[in-house]
C-alpha cells in the first residue's frame, strides 16, 4: 500500500452492516476517514435548512441528482473526505459509482460487498432508529437491484457474509484491515 492511498467502497443492501464495518475500521485506525452518501445529503440538507428524515432525504437526493448530476454527488462526497491514506466510502450502490471512485488519482479502489439475508436485515431494522418499515425495506431492495447492485457486488474485491454476530464482523474487519495494509486485497 506504500505511496498510494486506498478507497474502500462498501456496498450492500440497507441493514447489511456497511456503516458498522466502516466504524469498526476507524476503531482499528483513527486515521481512516469515512464518508457516506447519507452524510453528504445530510450536509446539503442542513445547509439549506431542510428537516432530515429517510423520506425527505430520499426525495432530496433524487431531486439533487436530477438538478446537479450523479457526478456532482460524487464530487461533493469526495470534498467531504479528508483525503487520508484510507478513505471508506459507505454506500456504493451503482457500477457508475464504482467507476467514478476507481478514477481518483493516487488512490487504489477496493470494493467490499456485505450481504445479510432479508430476515436478518429486517431484525436489524427493527432495532434501528430509522423511519422505514420492513415493507419499505423490500421496496428499497428492488430499487437497489434495478440500479445495478448485483454488478457492484460481483466486481467487489471481497464479498462478506454478515449474517453472524457483531464479534464475527469485528474479526472480519480486523482481518480485512490487515489484508489491506499488507497489499493482499
């Protein structure tokens, strides 16, 4: 990894563990920066004083993309990153996003896809403070599938089955971090 930064693009369906994995990586190395599409859109919504909920963010994101383009979203997201040696992008969902982040000069892109079965994600959703129902979760899954998430998953350097415990995911994160540092990924 010497001389080159790393962008870890984390993909997966809602409640698959993307943000949890990102947080675990930052606990292993405080120099890792995490940016997310949610963080970017929240930042933009606060800037113009729009109340933030899942529904308002979905609507805002859709309108923002129409007005400004998908490129503008990625550029805005990248501006939020502190450009540390390792940057985690939480929420890669389309092949276009992968190709955009692949082309950041001075950074190697590593795709990580997390998978968890629907019933497990529904259980996680039930304990999460989010204004989304299990039915809406299934609709989001359909939209994500249509956007090309399967292609993102198949192109990822690692596919992680996150149907275990939080301790198991922590072990996976630790091993993944070691592999990245050793250039094995």
